[in-house]
C-alpha cells in the first residue's frame, strides 16, 4: 500500500523538515528511514540537548521526541521548545507514558502522543496533520 497516492503529496512532504530526538540510535535510524522514504527531510539527535542545538541552527517544522532520555526528559525538552521556539509542531513517541505526563503534554499542546510500539501509518498521518493542520483546535490522543 502506497503512503502517498500522488507525486504531489510526496513533493509536499519534501517541503517539511522533521527532527527526531531519541537516545535509542536504532529507533532514530528506523524513523529517519521511514520519514525519508515518504519524502520528509530528516535530522536526528540523540538527546534533548542536541535537539535544542539543532533547533537553534536549522529550520524544523516538526519535532518527534521520546520521553525518557538521559539528561533532559521529553516533557522538559518540549517546555524549552515552547519557551524558545514558539508553537512548533511536536509529537511524543514513548514507551513510558504516565497519566501526569499525558496531562502535561496536553497543556503543552503537543500535536499527538504515541506509545511504543506504534502504528507507523498512524504516526505518518499525525505528522502530516501536524505540519499541515486543519482549521480548528488541535486534539491530543494517546495512540
């Protein structure tokens, strides 16, 4: 099954830059391959601190981050993104999500939250909605 039915959709995805932040290098490589395969431009970082450095020097449309990482947590990373870079689109993908974390992510207005392992087509759909939002309020839902 093709993820994009028309060339123009893949070309539109190529206009977007995604930053993937996870301390698991295999997961970073897997997601990078998937997103590049459907046309996104991808940068990866192994920590939230490295992710902030990328955000300071490169244009990024969407950040996909883990929650549990050495050093700064994903929630703390998103708080810094909101403080330093405004309303950038953010998706949380984590194997460790507690109700307090979900509540905080909702208050930070993340675009989507996924538990690992996640459904890749759903993640790609959420990414597409995040970079090209429909009119109206964003909704958060745990996948």
